[in-house]
C-alpha cells in the first residue's frame, strides 16, 4: 500500500515537469499564431468558453506593441484563459456582470476595499429605518455611457430586470419591493439582510442602463470608466475610456481583454510583450516571470477554493462511505505544493483561515489526512468487494465506476484528475475523466458523478453567498441536489442575524454539517494571481476578484 501513497506525488511531479516544459517553449519565440473558438456559458468557477487568438513571439518581455496604438494613445492588452469569458454581453444574466466589472465597464452601489469592507461607490450613504428597509442616497452627476443620468428610477429598473433574468438575484437578496424618488432608492426585503451593503458589492448587482432603445446583447451601457467597443463572444472584448466618467477620465485610452485557449499560449504572449497583464496564469509558469525588472507577480489570498462535489442522484456516489473514501485519496498537500506551485493552501474544512469563520479549529473532521489505505479499509467495511475480479469494487450490483467532469482552461485541474484517477484505481474505484470547455450543460443535465470546480466562496466575505447558492435545498447552484434540513434552517438563521459573533458561530455550525455529509470537498484555497509588466502602474491585485481595470491604472513605457 506504500506504493499508493507514493504514486500521487510521483504523478504530480511528472505533470509539473511536463507543464513546465511546455510553458518554457515560450522562451524560444517561434510558435506561430493560430485561432480557435467555441461557445459555452460562463460561471464563477471559470468553466466557460476558452476559444481565442493564440499568440507567440520573441521573449524579450519588453515589446512596445501591447502598449501603443496610432496617435500615441495608451493601449493595454490583458489575457486570461477563463476570467474574460462571458456567455453574452448582457450584464444582467449569468455571471457576465462579474467579468464586465473586471473590465471597468460596470459598477455597483458599494465597492469592497482591500480588507473586504464595503465602501460607498455609486451610493453615497444609507439609512435603515427598520430591519427590512434600506434607504440609499445615490451619487449625483453619474452618467451612463449613452449620456443618460443615473437616477434612482434607472437603478430600480436595472435591479428589477436583473431579478427577472438572473435566478441568483432573489436567492442572494430577498427583495420585496424597490421604490425610487430622485436620487433616493428604497429597497424593502422580505427578511432581514444584515449584509446588504456587502451583498450589493457583488457584480450581480451592477448598475446598467435600461430602456426600450437598449440592446443588452450588442451594446450595454454602464457607468464605469470604460465603455464597450467590440464584443466577440469567447474571443475578446475591447473597451475605450469613457470621457464623462464621474470619477475622472481613465489614464488608459483603450484596452483589449483576450480569452486565450491554453496556458502555454498565455505565457508566451506575456513573455513576448504582446500582453501587459495576464490573470491567473498557470502556476507552473511562474518561474518564467522571476525577472523583477520585467514582471510583477502579484498574489493575494481571498475566498477562492478548489472543490469536488457529487451528484447525489447517482447511486454510485450517494453512499457517504464512497465520498469519504474519495476524500481520503486526495493528497491536498502534494496538490498545493507540486501542481499549483505553492499558490494554494491545503484544506480539510470549508472556508479559508483568512476568514473569521474559516479554518478547522473546533470542527470534527471526517478526513484529516491523505490515507488511501484507510479508504480501501473503509470501503471493505461498508460491504464493497471485487465480486467479479475485474479490479473494481462493487456492492448490490453497483460497481464503483464514476465520471468526474472539469473545465479545460486550467491545466492543474486535469492534472489533479489524472493523479486522483491513478490512486483510486489501486483502491478499487474506476474514475473516468471528462475535460470540457464548459461544465455548465453537464451540471444542468446531471450528466456527472463528480464535478471539479474553482470558484470564490465568499467574495464579499459573506458566507451566505456560498450556502445560498450551492448547498441550500433547491439553490440555483446546487447541481448535485444536496439537501440537509439542518443546513437550510441554519442558513436561514444566518441570513437574519446582525450580530457578528453569532453569525460566525452559525457559519461554523453549517460548516460542521457540510464536513459531516462530504457533499462538498474543499481541498485547496487558492491565491488570486496577476502577472504584469513593470510598466503597469497604479494597480494592486484585489482579494475580492471583482476589480481590475479602473481609471487609476496606467502604463509608463
């Protein structure tokens, strides 16, 4: 059984060497450009479309091409495999507002600071006459990209439309009614929402223009420092500075956000100087950006996690013993240290220790170490045997053969699947791996046993974001159909509790229930990364992942 324990680390080292060799090809500068595109729905886990221009070039890292356009205007080129992918240009649907907030096109009433504390943004202040009423005073002098004034009536119409077209809206903020009077916006909720200002930082609630003359798919209008000029789904989004931005015109004149098809192409484009910034590059490529005279590597721990969740409608993983056995076969430490090059921290709980309610102190852990031998013993004690000698354990006619799905834009996720597949094979579980451009359709149809994802669990520091979207019975993101009455009741109580200490206690109770049930296995907490040219000024990576382009970022070349 020792060979099982050693196998994971050996496989991860092999994967890392291969990934590093591929990324290093960018140093040669001879890879020709090519183009591929496809379509898929975007999610917070980045599982959307990955088609794009694949670029290569010389590795001097100081090309002027990315920063200049005709007439000497400042142009910035940014790339990512998953962070600039939208299902459409409509900011009200899916997670499009998240990505378009990244691009500086749309803003929210409140904005998170670097400590996850909500600060007034398009709103100036608020009052709470009672636990169900929030009265916001909106900023004067804000205009949309089409020249219309931002009034409370416009914000009301925007929020009402978002509630109609986005199923996440009412699950996040239970709005009963919205009233508008000049620059005063009054929101009444059906239940108390203690975290209202933080919830309104979520780009689900970006403010955009609504009207009969608005085509959300072709030309949406926001209030941000940049307005859209080109939208090619799954390829690129282009923006230009909005001259009448209320906060002052941006220092960058134009920018392109490119969706790059693989991490090697992304690395090469950054090395060649064809890009000024890349978001969440492959961890294996970080050594290529060690020259601090050319590059800044900026990492910050937020709430993003790498997780497995199960389709509980499928008998093969409905048995908690099977789920716990799989969890015991995940070498969290090796994953964090080897595959993602120390850009993540191992987890046996739910939330990161950076959160006041996170970590594992006080939790009774079902799994607390990598233990394939223990996994095999657990399955045997649960009645699983290899009755037909095919190497796969079975019980009551159900063989332990299952399929894990994940998305293609992050190499480390497929590497993880390969390593897990090998370990599970020796334990007696056959794992089939399906790497997809998007997992959205498979999750919606239930065509999976396990789903490997990466997403921000509490981007506004509100744990209800994760609970209400992913684990509460019937939640829009609860694609594995998990249901626990205790979790539902605790989540409801959390949503109405204003006292911080009591909220933290309720959160940890929910975490204990989730650990007990092993529906969500959170095995790593990721750091959010950007790599950018030292010519980029006025920028710091934000832990909340909502913000990238603003009117302060600059290029000095």
